[in-house]
């Protein structure tokens, strides 16, 4: 995928850079992002919308992978940005991301986070619950400003995906339930609040979705809801945000659609339904995260210990693991990998790839056939660009990897490798303990 190939030395090359050289120069584990491929993913969504005639915003869901360089890239591509915390908002603002294109999500935004976002004049708050509706309104009133909001609704649709990453069903911590009447109550309430400009509604049905039926079902439920609201209040929305969740190909079993194949059925459903009801066509906003960065990221590891249990299994350990990719342990996610330094060698070694953390569940891949592995080989695990670094942690006090963006044979570090000093930077030893032996 993307701009990768096997070069003349039989090594994996990404964005014109030899990954074995990258591993030598920057160390491992190393996240390598194919910059041009991320840009092409952004453009595919823009293009898909351009063909529909709808007014739209494509907001990159920064939770999938957030660094200042990524913010710059997203800004350059003309996308908006979805943030879910003060930390993501701070990073976006520091990177110079245009505040009016920032959307703020989350089911428990703090007073401090809301004030920070109001002061920065962000484009839109996605209000999740009654508590936030009152809190945000009180803060806007205090500051005497009017803020744009969307209400996050749960349309009662459950996407066919892992339980932990499916969010559109009624029994969810997110949003106002449509079927339980809370959405109606919230919208009618919000419309009466002076310091809100109610742009519209939002729904996100889940993540790593391969079909469009869930999105179309959400459009149906939400349009029924909007028609009922119009009958009652006369309100017609201007923005319909359908969230993210578009899938990617981690392994051969995954069959994702193209940006166009995801978007066209959604916009067609909106057009058909709204036109039939004589309802003005809204702007359509979406929030892809994984599908922008997921298959643009590759993790390089160095292979170390190899343990063969005769007749049972061969464990091959790498110098990272659940600290840089917790997804296999958390969701039983599957990944593919290759030997980056001997990509053309015959594959005849059935192995399982283990991380180096003190936990049996720290396995990256069960049962994969590689060329016969040796300590010192470079292993490339593909499609690690989304929710890998984003969920990286310091378990066992492992340092988080460096990240490079590669493009046209050039590599640029966008996040430095964490150091041991970084690990203890915020540690403090109480005076009394300092004095003791
Ligand atoms: N919008 C909202 C409101 C969301 O909650 C999410 C993801 C997105 C957009 C972006 O979804 P995407 O296009 O990336 O699927 N850690 C999990 C994924 C959690 C997704 C959380 N919300 C994983 O590693 O699979």
C-alpha cells in the first residue's frame, strides 16, 4: 500500500527511504509514517465530497494520531480537526491549527477545557450530555459570547465491530439517546439557550466499519428525529455530522471501502430523504481518524531473543510491544508483518511475535510465517498508524518510540524518542526521604 516497495537490496522501502537505514539511524522501535499517503487519504475524502455537491467539512479525528506535525499536515490539506481533550486542543493551537476549524468532543469536558476552547474561539462544541449543556451555556454567558454547538446523539444503531469501539447503541456513555427521548428534550432546550448557535446534530456509530448500512440507518433515524423536531419547533438544522469509523485493511480478511464508496451512500441517503421532505440540505461533516493515518504508519522493531518450544511454538521477541501497540492485547487486533531487511527471502518460519513487557498477553502477532528469523533482523509491522502511538504508554518504564515522516526519500523526525531522563522528569522525592539513607 501507499508509497512502499521492496528495493534492489531486498529491503522494505517507504516513501523512498530504506527502512533498515531508518532503523539504524533513528533506533527502534520506530514509527515510520508515509506522509504522501496520509495526504492522499485526506484528499480522497475531499474529492469524494466534491463529487456530491454537498457543502462539507472533513474533520480529522486527532485521537487516532496526534502530533504537531500531523496538525500542520491536516491544516495544509484544508481539513478540520476533531479534538477530545485540553491536551489535544493545546497541541493543535500550539501547532497553529486554525481555531475556527476545531471541533471539541468528549463526554466529560472540564470547566478548564471548556473555557480554554471558548477563549480560543474554536469552531464548534459537540455537546454530549445535559450536564455539559448547562455548564457550557453558563460559561458562554459569563464570557458573554455565543458558541456554536452540535448535539451528540446516539441513534440506536450498533455497528458491527468490537464491543469496546462501537458507540451508536442506546446503552452507551456517549450522547443523547434518540429512542429514549433525551435527544428531543436536549435539542428543544438548547434552542432556547441564548448563548448557543445550534448548528445541528452529530452521531458516531463506531469504528473500523466495513459497510454503509449502519450509516444509512443512522441517517434514517436522525431524519425522522429532525422531522419531528421541525413539526414541533420549526427548527431546521444546518449541519449533520455523521462521525468517523471508516475501516482500513489490517490483514487480508479486512475489506474496507474507498472514501467515495463510504461517502456516496451517505450523501445519497441524505439527499433522497431530505428532498422528499422538502427539508433544506444540510452541510455534511465527517470525522475519520483511523482511515486517514492507519495504513500510513509502520512500526520497525529489532528482533532479539528467540525461544523455540519444540512441537509447540517459536516466540520471537521484539524491542517494543504493548507499550507502542496495545491493540492486540486490548482488542485481539490482527496485524501483518515482514522482515524489512530480507523481504524477498523464502518464508518458511512459523513464529509468534512477542513484545518485551512483563505480561503474557504482550503478544503482537500470533502465528505468522516469516523468513527464518535471526536476532538483529528488522521486523516491520504494517498499518500501525492509528491508535498505536496515540495509546502508547510507559509500562515497565519503556520509553516511547520516535516518529519519522518519510516522503520522496527524505525522513524527518516529528517526535523524538523518549529518554530515561524524560521518564523521571516529573518524579519528586520528598525531603524526608532525601535525608534518610
Ligand atoms: N468521532 C468520534 C466521536 C469518535 O469517537 C471517533 C473514535 C472518531 C470520530 C474516529 O473514528 P475512526 O475514524 O478513527 O474509526 N482505540 C480504538 C478506536 C477508538 C475509537 C474512538 N472513537 C482502536 O484502536 O481501535
